[in-house]
C-alpha cells in the first residue's frame, strides 16, 4: 500500500526558524511536506505588488480584483510613477486616459479600472524584478538599459502597454531561470 503525503500549512510566525528567508512582501506561509521519514519546508509568499501597499496583504487574486474595482488613486500610483520616471504621455498611455485628464489629477483622483489594472500589473513586474535583483538600483539599471532580447528596447519603455508588461515579465522570468536577458 502506498503512503500518502501529508501537507500541513504553518504561518511563518509559528516556526522558530525558516532559514535565511526574509519577508519583504506581504505575508508568507510555510508548507511542511513529509516524505517518508524526511520533512521538507517550502516558503510561499502571499501578497501582491511592491509599491501598492493595499495589495501586499491580499491573499488571492479575487481580493486583488475587488480592490481594483474600487480604483486606485493618483497618490497610490505615485511611487510607481516616480520609480519609473514616467512622463505625462507615458502615464496617460498606461492609465488609458488623455494627457489633459492626467493634468487635472489631484492626489485623491481615481484613475479608473483600466488604469488601476495596468498599474497593478506594472507593480507586479517591479515586485518580480526586486525578487531577482534584490535592490531597487539594480532593477532600475536593468529597466533602463536596452535589452537585446526585447529588440534593444528598454524594459521600462514597454511597461505602458499590456503587451509590453507581458514581455517584461517574460524577460524577468528568463533571468530567474538562468537565461541572459
């Protein structure tokens, strides 16, 4: 008779030592897997985004969707705009609005659902990049350097469109798996 595997989830706070893992983003859980007489722990990070604080504690994409339906404010996306040094034309394109609309925004202006989704996806690229590069300065350097795999385009220039965000995700994934990009 084959032994079944037992999976048990612990909150990271419940364990006295997880290893060298730090929790820079959101909440984490450790899953302990018993395989015969061996026990292996896997840390799984929950939460989404890097600069968007309200998403760091989200436990599911359904929760993210509910937050996005409430629309992000200009103040919430400002750290992303500053990090990427977005110009008004790029900001308008990313938020799917006109430049004149952007010029009228105040800190508490809602940017709309399409723009909220776009900036959430941009923040996810930044989060993924931070997991690979470890420092904002290193990630910014990569984002602002023409990339051969992306047709000599700077990854930061691609982040104003959904297709470009997907390409940036793929380039970061390739780096994660050891490909040079």
